[in-house]
């Protein structure tokens, strides 16, 4: 899913959205944002870009193999005498 580093970057980005006049976010609020965000991301069942790219590569290879097998099957069907 998301590494702790990625999650911390998201929390930091969200923290920067709070107006400067509000002062520093207390650590307990920071931790709560992190926990809430982590929980929400896990519920979404997201995958990382790396995992997505790996699965896309596997799918492309599988598609190529399927197309080769379909061509071979068509050749075999067309070469059979009736």
C-alpha cells in the first residue's frame, strides 16, 4: 500500500494547508490526521503506482501470448481438411 514515508508526506502537505495564523499543529492532531488518512486509504484498497505498473506488464504479456495462441489456433483450424 503506502509506505510510512509517503503517508507522512501526505500528512505534511495537509498540514501546510492550515493557515499560518493557526500556529503549529499539536502532535496529537498531527497523529490523528495520519491515523485517519491511513485508515481511509486502507479502506479504499489502493495500490501503488509500482504495483499497478507490474500488473499492467503482466497483463500485456498475457495478452500477447493469447494473441499468438489465437493465431496458431486459426492456422490449425484453417489447415484441417474437411
